[in-house]
C-alpha cells in the first residue's frame, strides 16, 4: 500500500512555491514602479543641471572636479569601499533605534555629504573666503559621487533580484532623493540656486514625458 503524505509535509512543500510566486509578483511590481520612476530620473537630472548652471563657473568646475576625481580613483587607482562601508555603519548606528529605517537609511542618505555640510556651516560664518567654499564644493562633489557609485554597486549585486527590479526601483529612488537633498543644500548656500524652481521644473518635465507616452499609447484616430 502507498503511504499517504501527511498534511504537514504537503503544506511545507507548498510554502516555497507560494513564497516564490509572491516574490516574483513583488519583483514585477517593483520593476513597473522602477520604470515609472525613470521619467523622474531624467526630469530631476535636467532640472538640476539647468539650475546648477546658474551658479558661478568656479563653483561648477570644483563640483565636477570632485565628482571626476572620485571616478578616476574608483576606476584606475583604488575602490574606496571601506570608506563607504564605514559611512553605512555610522548611519546604522544612528538609526539603530528606528528599526524600519536602519536597513534603508545607509542606501538613502549620503552621510559624508551631510557631515561636510554640517561642518561647513559654522566654518563659513568664521571664514567667508572663496577658498573655503571651493574646497567644500570639491569635497561635496566627491562625497556625493562616492555615495551614488557604491550605492548602485550594492543594489546591483543583491542576490535574487528578479528582473533587476530592486536595482531599477531602488537606485532610481536613491538617485532622485539624493538630487533633491543636494538641491536643498545648494539652495541654503547659494542665492542663485532655487530649490523651488528645481522641484517645479522636475515635475513639469516628468509630466510632459508621461503626457507624451499616454498620447502614444491611447491615441485614437
């Protein structure tokens, strides 16, 4: 006689299948949300560059010099992953009392950029020289580059990322949030940079993209 499978064994066999289906469902959902965020990635980038272009040329040059320096170090000299990891551990320690945020805060917040800004504020009141501002902007660009590069790398290498949904959604969200944070910091430091214009233009650019896509999808002769 054939032995009948116990209900417990049948249930335990169904659990992995159910978890696999739910995981794929959430993967598809994240992928769709990630694709929907891409117009905002474009719109915030264009709006930021337009607003950033209002600043004086030396400020722009020092920011891009910091960002390019980080890229050169990362690509050709040394991967400063240890520095990034220490920043993540610092954020984990800060948000250890806020359990929902302790896992996402290291990816969302550029800790070194925030520390630089906090240090610059009191120094700028004591020393208003252009040299201090240029050094700050250079390190500002370098630090935000560090956060975005290693944040993208961490998200990209995650296991079980169905359709790369975590990467597309996660990094798009991190990128947008970081640009908004940088815009607020620049708005605080420079009169020529307006975070209000940045946000309004970002919304308008994204809206125009969605309008154009919807017209193509639902156009009826």
